[in-house]
C-alpha cells in the first residue's frame, strides 16, 4: 500500500493552517470550559505549517529518487 503523496500532505497542511488562522482571528471571544479557541488556532497553524514542510520534503525526496534512476 502506498502512502500519501507530498501534494496531499501540502494540501492538508494548508487546510489546517487556514482553519487555524480563521480560529485565531475570529474565535478569540468564544470561551470554552477547557481551552480557548484562539490557542487551538495557533496549534493548528503550527501543525499545518509542519504538514506543508513535510509535503515539500516528500516531493523533494521523490524528485531526487527519480533523478538517480
């Protein structure tokens, strides 16, 4: 079974980052008993950025592998 491609990782990272940005910008006034949604937004932006970087790494690695063949 083949894993996800670099493009898929970049897509999901970008979606996570955008959702995190929206939470950070617009959900700061909403209070929940356990966590604040603006902090969840910051975490989602960080996770999304990591996903984007990992997707770029996967694309670069697969490109280098194709060049060696």
